[in-house]
């Protein structure tokens, strides 16, 4: 007889579960209407997951999760109230609606409150190949994590210790419905294998890691490859040198470059704009990047991490540019922030849906040759970004480049600048896209930044 730790997950009943959540959402909307709400919206979700962590050949944690939640929002004119529960019993659903209505009675009118325009609701729904449950039990996950860590520890004698390896698998079902008559359901999965290792001894120790993440298990790197890549990255950081303070070209490795894209998205997002807490206020129509630079939103990308036919308010998504020829084309808005700004929603309630940064260069090696001399950044520390001024200062580590090739690792440095100037100084974007995020960018070369080092 199988032990509990080795039992496989049940057969896929996701469509039946979506139908069950949809029925709950419809019943809740009826109750909101009966309670006198002029508008209402309901979100229901169920999430399951398995997470395993090992270290030095021993199991540290095994966690199986099964979460669910129901959120109800009602509008009485422009007064809003929200309540939530994890209990699907009818009495609890009744109480949740009653609580949301009661809360609305204590709120002030908000001219921006309310559902998105009914004419903008998605009329067609489809999936984007994002549902790939991994039939893995806890014992198999443990075996993979142990194999990942062991492969890393065995691959180089300089690997002296481990921060552990992990295997994660998650599946999510969600339904959104509102009183415009919109009802949509989504299914998504995500899986990952990761490893963090330590090389060297005493004061000379260095730590680095690698992970693979995908919506489908078949798209993951093998556990052994993840471990070996973590080891390679770790030993490459041994015997780092300091740098003198100077202004030099800085090449952000692809996995780090997407943080620059994230800073840009934050600066053009509605919440920051209507609070006037962004260094890119009133930037639509302005040139912020070089004239060859572009960013597109691709919500219909097959196996995209954020692909969706509708946003968190039911608004139909669409492919569109955020930046074209260096010029800001639009902001990132849901209906609330759009009304606060006197604009229209961009179908981004809940965030952006797969951004693609245009490449104008080749792979990392060709970008190193093109930079010739400068700093390759592979790790960033700290949160030194001022969203109002755009001032940027973060701890960093990476490699010094001479003659178009890496000559030695560096750490103990800070890179600094102003993001407006950094964006304008981008000279190249590589084709080496990191596929592990919805922010899809290759390495980014900035022509000049301040590198604060040892003198």
C-alpha cells in the first residue's frame, strides 16, 4: 500500500471545478442584486500546490497546499464595499454579501468607483496553452530536488556548501463575474526547479543560484542541468575584485534587465500617475527611449506567463505597443485609475500581459564584444529606486569586461544614475531573452552609468 507521501494527485477535474465556481459567482451576483446593489462583481479562486525544499541531502520541508477564496464587491451608486470568505457554504455566502453591503454604507462617494464600461467586456474567451498539471507526488519531487542539489555539488570541487534545492508545482482556477453579465474562467499552472550553492571557504565564499520556471513541466530544464548551472554560476564568482569609482558602460544580463522594464512599467501605471508619484508624469507622446526602442504587450502569447483574453475587470485584452520608436504610446490603466486621470482603461486591471522588448542586437557574447570594455551586471541588491524622481542606486555584482570578454568577477559595487537618463542611454537590447518571466527582454546595454567602487 502506498504511503501518503507517495500518493499521486487526483485526475484532472478542472473544468468541473470551474463550473462549480461559476455557479457560486452567479448565485452571489443574484444576492447582491436582491440586496439593492446597483453593480456588483465576484471573484472566486482555487489554488493547489506542492513545494519541496532539501538541503545537504536532507529533506527540509514538504508542503502541500489547497487554498480557495471568494471576494464580493458591491456598489450602491458610487459607494463601494468589499468582503471575502473561504467558506463556500450558503450561510457564509449570504453573510459575505451582507458584510459587503454593510461596508458600502459607511464609505464616501467616489466618482471613479464602479465596474468597467459594459461595452468593453470580452465577448470571446479562449485559453493560451497555459494549463499543464504536473502529475508529481511528494516523493518524486523530493527525488528531483535531491538530484538537482547533488548534481550541483558534484560538478565542481570548489562547491563547499549548499543553500538547498527546491521543486514547486502549482495550479490555479479562477472565475470573475460582474453584473454586466460577464463571466469568465481561467486555468493556469506553473512549475519550477531551483538550486542555490556556496563555493569557496571562509571570507572568500560566494553564493549563486539558478532556477528553471515554466507553465508546463516539459519546458523545464532537467534537475541535473539546473544544479550544474547553479554550480557554474557560483564558482565563476570566486575571487572577485573591487573596481574604482568611474562612469562606464553597463550591460544588464537578461535576467537582471527585466528589472529595468519593471521600473518603467511601475512609472507608467495608473496608481503612481494619479497619485503624482512617478518620474514619468504626462509622458505619453514623449520620447523616453532611443528612437529604435520598442515594447509590445502580447496578451495572446501561447504559454505566456500572463496571457489572458480579459483583465481583472472582464475588459477584453488586446495587443498594443507601450513604446514605439522610443515614444511612450500609453499608460497601464484599469478603469479606476483611468477615471482618476480622465482617460480610458487599457485593459490592464491586475497588471500587464506579457511584455516583449524589441531586440536590436545578437546574443550575450556579441553584446560583450560590442561593449568592448565595461561592467556586466548579473546580480542586484537592495531597493534603491525613487519612483518620484527616478533616482537609481543599487548594490551590484557581476564581471568586468575588457576587449569584449569577461576577465574577472566583481562585487562590493554600486551602480547609480537616473532612470530617465538610463532609459535614454540604452544602446542595445540582445536577442538572449530570458523566458522565465512575463517581462520578456534580452540583455540591455546602457552606454554610461556611475559605478561606485573602492575609490
